[in-house]
C-alpha cells in the first residue's frame, strides 16, 4: 500500500461547477504552478483541457469555450 503526502498531490481543485451536462473544474498544479480548466461533457463524453494564464483563469472557468 502506498500513501500520498501533501507534497505529492499533483493538482489542487480551485473551483468546480456543473451546468447543463457540463462539469467544469479549475485546477492548479503545485509542481508547475499552472492553472488548467477541465471540461467534461456528459452528453458526448468529451473531455477538454485548457491551460490558461492565471490572470484569465476565472474568465476561462466561467466561459471555457471562449478560450479555445
């Protein structure tokens, strides 16, 4: 059995929301100090990952398709 220490956590969830079949996460990588917005469309099973600049992270989380 392996255990994880806090330093081994790859991503920290900054925010999450669900709307109209879309699940959207804003994640921060401790290792790379980058922000990623992940979108899962439950209707099509499509998964989308957007690496975004920190200064636009909130907007990308709220409007991910505008940042494609």
